[in-house]
C-alpha cells in the first residue's frame, strides 16, 4: 500500500509560479513510477508529467518549458514546479504513484490562474 498527499495549490495571476508537492508514504520502495494529472471543469483528466524510478521524465506538450517535475528521495516527495502559469492551467491537480499493477491517487489540489 502507498499513500500520496498533494499540497501547494492556490490562486495565482497569469505569469506567476506555483510549486506542488506530493508526499508519499507506505511501501515507497515499491514505487516504480509517479506523475501528475490534471482535470479542468467539464474536461477529462489529462496527463501533465511523469517521473520514473530511474529519473526519466515526460511532459505534456502544453506544459513543456514551463513545468518541471522532480523528486527528493530523502523526503519521499515529488514536486511540480509550474512557471509562467496560464488561465488554461486552471484545474485540480492529482498525483499518483504506481506499484504495478496498482495506481494510487491523491485527493487533488486546486490550481486557479486568474487575473
């Protein structure tokens, strides 16, 4: 079993930055893959970024060059640094941790980008 808890969401203006955190607990040494998804009102959940155990990262085209995923293994925490935020980044952001074949989700954190 793995538990993940997101934090760091909030209300910011366009062009500003936020850093989301995802703290993992439980059988963390079994985690193979972690990532972030987001879901905007009326839209499907979409993949934002992932980071594998070996450090390999992926990004959605819409966030490349603006978002950076990272992790601190000492703190069992994954981060999503979001820069140059746009109104279209407004969504609930969810982190997940994969222990194949299981995927564990957090409860989500709201990010609102508005002037």
